């Protein structure tokens, strides 16, 4: 008799404990739902300030495959006009100067590592006479990294001084230069001939090589 | 509520979970096998709560904040989400074998979290030194206190679940083990 009472008491206590834990789970789920509703209720941010109007004249370069040689060497890159951070128009066109165009994504850790290097190289006079360096901010996405958004603030904080334009929301400049990864460097001759493209961190040695390539096109 | 506030809240939870796991491990080292008596069946219920909140928290990031999970995030989800169900069933049935199903998931998930965290801190661990425009795993979507990112939070969840499951032991087997010692 007493064994049965003890057993039924134990069963009752188990039942109670089960209910408490399930209630704990419901409270946990409730907390998650409340957080979801609270976050969803936050006002939207105008993300258009990080993009600009872009026009592309000419044929897009074919996409650069990772690890493969650039299939577009010798082709003429399109003329690209975009908006700088100050809202002014800037054109990357055949103007008699060779160019290095670097496409940067603010959220990309490789771009974040490369930008200070490029800036210090420019400041130390690494860029040869007759060669211009342009930046393009591409694939801007505040959700991916709010700390470096908008990209103009990020570049400003890195002391970036090279003329830079913003890609549009349709990624027209990404397509124009056939970019498949960030950062991407595009080296253009004085007549906008594509001398070569490379994707990834290249460091100071790589920058020197690109500068030599660009400067070489001025001599020929 | 801002995403930053939410992330800070979840980060604090992760730190509390890690501290609790460390405390439990130290207690186990000091007390030996009988340390498992500390939590009893509560261990599996707590592990379930951790898995439930981790699952919900991860769904908030993807469905409400609109972070797109990368490949490694998906692998961690594959390890975490089933535990929210498996541990509940195991807890209701008081099945001490449950840990043999859940523990491998927690340990595999932890391994992936560690690799993902390292990849975020050292992006050059990847074969390529450029970012895939679609959704690279090296992307740091959340960075609280300069060291807590999403894989860190997931890893903390896996650790605390694994430790709690280690504490979910049948009382009879503890008594046997203590007697043998």
C-alpha cells in the first residue's frame, strides 16, 4: 500500500516537473517571438545613399574566372561613368593615362585588409607618372556589415584619397568589368585596353607589378 | 529594438552559457562522478532549452534580420536544429540514451563553429584571398565586444549542450561507479 502511494506520488511529481519544463520552453519561445517582433518593428534605413547613378558605354568584359588567366586581355573595357561620394560625375575613359581600377566591397575582410595597404602605397609615391588609381565601391550591403556602411565612411576612416565612384544597385560596374570576387584590380591602358585583371589580396608586391604593367603601356 | 541590441543580448547569453559550462566542468573535476547528481534530469531539460533558444535565435537572424546563412552556418544549423526536437523527446521519455544521439551532433557542430570562427578571424585560411560576392563564410555579420560573432554564439551553445549531456547520467550507474571507486 505504502509502496503504491510512494510510486503515485513520484509519478505526480514527475508530471508536475514535466509541466514546469514545458512551460519554461513556452516562455523561451515567447521570448524569441517577442524579440522577432521588436526587431521587425524597427524603422527601415534609406540604403540608396551608398549607391550612385552609373552609365556604361561599350561591351562588358567577360567574367574573370577564379584562378584562371584573364580571358579578356587585349579587349577594350567599356567607359564607365559614376557618382563620387560628393555627388560629382567621374568617368573612367580612354584619356591618355593608364589606370588601375580597384573594385572594393566594404563588408569583405580581404578588401578591409587591402585598403590600408593600397593607401600607404599611394602615399609613398608608388603610383608611376601617367598612371591613375580609381576606386569603385561595389555590392554594398548594410546588412552584411553595418560598421563599414556606408562605404564612404569606411574609406574616409582609412584615409582613402583616390577618386572613387559608387556602383548602382544593379551592379552595372561589377558586370562591366566582369568581376567575380573582391577586391578585383583592373589594369587599363591609355586607350582603355584591358591589360589584365586579378582578384584577391595582392599586397605591395602585387601593386608594384600592376603599376609596372600600367606604366609599360604608356611607353609602347 | 536594434539588431545591435539583439546581438548584444544574445552575446551575453552565450557568455553566461560558457561560464556555466566552465563552472560545471570544474565541479565535475572536483567532485568526480557523483557531480552528476547536481542536475539530475534537469540536465537534459536545460540542454533542450539551450537548443530551443539557439534555434529560435538563429531563425531571427535569417528570417527577421535577413542575414543570409553561409555554407558553414547551414552545417551548424543542421547540427543544432534537430537537437531542439531530439532533446525534448529524450527529456519527456527520461531516456538516458538520448545523449548518444545528441552528443555527436553537438561535438560536430562545435568543430564547425570553431573552424568558422577562425575563418572569420583569419580569412586567408580559405584557399582564395578574395570574397565570393554571393555569401562568403569569412563575412563577419555580427561583432560584439570585438570577439563575439555568430559562430562564437553557436559554439557556446554546442559546448553547454555537450557539458549538460555529460551530466545527464542514470543515478544507478553513478552509484555503481562511485562504489567501484
